[in-house]
């Protein structure tokens, strides 16, 4: 206390300051006196590695509870490749995207995942993440153009995923043709329009499922039709010329989000080089006889086979399959292990070609039957998965017979499968098919079947298809349709909404459809004919007692 008192200044004495501090305070006082405002110091930005932070958080949460699905999902999102940057000019479209640097090591991640699997083999969250790491390729899939097809001098393009073609950019299709002796080349410019029927912007309520939307609205679809910028609006007449090769580059829009959550928008280029499928009988026969006859539709087969594992991934898939087989020796009734075994087997079979995939699909279908017996509460899921596996098997067999457009008259039988719905990518691989049987397949809508414009005969009896019978009239080559035993009827329409049947249609069986029978009960055969075929020239066979309703062209 004495020292403190001695050090303290006496009352009335002015406090002493160091010279630098005194000068600083004097300047501050002068600034305030002059009315200058005090400027706050700018904060120093601190860069935070959000990916590393989320990886640590998710790993900590999973170590506490292996059933934390949200944490597994977060780790999956962090490994997806970022969306491409916006493209400024056409020259940048050809630039190859940089390979995405993965934030984790796949081998270490799978070793860690195995700890969760052996801790609780029946926990679905860890198995779903394992499926994403292995057979789904950690989100590394890329949208591809699976095939091009020519029908009635029109060109159709199909993609593995729904895409939005850039409406502002024109594309050029380069065609290489041959007539057996001479060869030629040509280039046609044009744009892409969505392959109909347009379920949202169609003028007629018969083919529209929602309120009418603007035709200029951006559309995301699998199939597109090429509209040349010519007076005729079609490709050059090919016969007797055969298109042996086609090169096309399409710009599509890409939407997504960055790691920090900000939206990302850009464009990317999708290229197709190969032989198109000739859907016309004359051209298909000429293609088979051409010296440069097209090889089997490798692009379509590749899409159906699935992505062939890269050499560095092949060893990983084989090692994981061995682990799953070892686990099944200890846990033979683990349904998730059985499901994963089938998925890994099918992924490995993709590198072995169609024959290996056929054998794998047969084994997978039998595996689903075994899983359904172990998990009866989810038998519907396994039944649909088994049906999809068998459908892929039958489609694969049909594509191997077709060989690039030859033999398109061969029918495809998908009847008796509990499909419920058909994937657009699988249906579009059948473009050129003329006879399809989906009777008793459990379908609830026509769906992408209405885009198979090459269909001449459709057998879709004994399903649960709802909607309007006249939806089928968008198929320009349809000759015979059997839609008996469904839930079809007639939508309310206004004047001018009538849809004329295709000129090729000769027979339509709409028996045992509640909506059609209700119209028959209300106004008799004339009312049904007025709804379906107002132009006349048709004969009606049937009655209410039996539920028969068969319409034939006179």
C-alpha cells in the first residue's frame, strides 16, 4: 500500500504520458474537434474449410451412432462432383472437365463402413451408404446421349437422364451416307423440341395431365426431336441412301449447387458419334445389306448394361463382394447383404458383356425371391425390383437380336411382370420396336410408352392403367391396341379438343374399362363411337352384360 501511494500522483498534479501516446491522443482530439468520424477497423476474413468441417462432424456423429442416416447422407453429398462452371463460348464446350478431387480415400472409407456393417448387419443406413460408395460410383455418373433414331425422315435423340436443351443455340448434325456403291456426307442445322405427347402444354385436354402451361417453359425430358432449319422441316430423304454414321453435339443446361449452398448454373456439351437406328423397314433392310452395316447399338447396350467399372474400381468391387459373401456365411439371413450381393454381382457383370449380365440378372431375380421370404413386410419392394431385373433381361435379349435396327419387327414380351411403371430410359432404348406386350404387368399409366412412336401393336390388357383411351392416338403407326381390363375412360373435353385416331389404326379393344362402360350405359354404342372415333367408318362389337367393347375399322 505504501508503494502504491508513493507511485500515485498527488492531488492536482497532471498525469504523465509517454510522448508517442501523447501525440496519438492529441491527433485523435484534433480529429474529433474537426468533426471527423471514427472509422472502424475492417474485420480480417477467416477462410473456413467447410468440407473438412462437415467430414469431421459427420464422422463424429456416426461414431456415436451408426444409424445416423443424415450423417451418412452428408458424407455422400460432400463427395459428389461440383457442377460445371458456366460456358461462355462454343470453343469452351469441347474442353474436358477437370477430374474431381475426392476429399476422402475410398479404401479407408470402406474399411470404416465395414465396422458399422459388422456392428449391426441389419442397419439399412450404413448399407445405403455402402451402395452409394460402390455400385453407384459416388455420384460420378454423367449424362450421355444413348442413341439416335431415324423414322419417317425425322431424327430423334435420347439421353440417359432428363435434360433441358438450350433453346437459344442451334445444333448441326453431320451425316455420313451410303447407297451400296457411293458415299456422301451432309450437314443439317436445326433445333431440338421435346418428344411428345406434351403432358403440360398440349392444346387438347385428352393428352394433358395438368393445367395448360406455356410452351416456352423450360422442359426436362429424356427424348427430343430434331427440327431442321429447312423449308420441309425434315431430314433429307434417305432412301435408297443409308445413314451409316452420325455426329452431333448438343448443349444442355446444368443446374445444381456449390458446397456452400449457393446455386450453380452452367452448360455442358454432350456428343454422340455412331450409327443411328433406322426404324423404317426399307432403310433397316438396306442398313443390313450395306457394306458398312452398323454394329449392334453399343450406346443403348452400354446404357442398359450400366457403367463398366474402371480398372481402379474393379478391384474395389471384387473385394467388397468377397466381404459380403464372407458376412453371409455368418449371417445367412441378412437381407441387406443379400441385396448388396446382387447389386455388386450385376455391377461386375457389366464388364463381362451381355452374356455375363444375363447370367447375373437371372441370379439377382432368384435372390429377390429369397429376400422376400426373409422380409415379407417389404415383399412389394422386392417384387418390383425382381420385375425390373427380369425386364432388363428381356430388353437386353431383344436388343441383341435387333443389331442396330435390323429385326425391329421382333416382338418384345414384358407381360406378367409386376412393373407398376416403366423407366423412360429403358423404354427409349426400345425406340423402333413395333410390337410390345405388357399385359398383366401392373402398370398404372401409359407413361413413356406413348413416346414409342414406332409401335404398331400394343397389348396392354389386364393392367390398372388410368386416364383417357384416346391418349394412344398420339402413336402415328398404331394398327392394333388391346387395353381391355384397365381403368380407362374419357376426360372432360371442350369443343376442339377432339383427337383423331391415326390413319393406320384398324382395331381397338377397350373392353372391361369402367369409364368406357359408363359411357356405353349412358348413350349406347353411338356415344362411345362419338367419343373415340367421331369421323365414322367404324363398327362396334360388344354389350354391357359381358363388358365387351371392340371397335374395328370397316
